[in-house]
């Protein structure tokens, strides 16, 4: 029996507590709270859940938590608002730079799109010899 919560297929062979974290917007603490509220043992496997327990969990998560599409939409609209208002964070988002005060002289290679596999294979020099 494949369990689907908030449009996400949840793995059958894992513990319920862990498999709920496959849903975007649900971490370990939120999944533990939901399981406590639904009175389900977090150690049970998803395949061992009864249909009644699955429905109770699905109802709890979809009603109380903002997950998947709604959450992604909200995050995107928040970022869009930051960009339009011209805030510092919005400018950093626009330029694809770290937004939370990290240093960029070193360490921000992944955000800047400058991933180095081996030494000396970084970005090509912008000014070529003339």
C-alpha cells in the first residue's frame, strides 16, 4: 500500500517519523508533533499503518501545516517582494549571492556558480592578455 500525503509518495520501509520528512515543509520536530497528536507510535513502519491512521495523519498535516505547493509559493512570493522593494536581501537574491551575511571572498563558490573540482580549474580569467 503506497501512502500519499500532500501529493508526495512516502517510503514504505522507513519509520513513520522519518518518512514524513519527505514532505516539503515537514522536518523531524513537526513530524513528531503530528504523530503525537494523532497518537501513532513513531517507531512503526509506514507499511504497518492502518488505513484509519493514515487518513488521520493526512488530515492533520494537510489541515494544520503549510506544506509542498502552498509553502513553495509563499517562499517565492516573499523573495519576489524583497526583490521588488529593493531591499539589501532582495538585491543579494537577484545577484545570486549569499543573503545572510556570509563572507564571499572565499567560501561562497557554490552560490556564485564557481565550483572547483581540482586545483586551478576555477573560473576563467575575465580579462585575457592582449
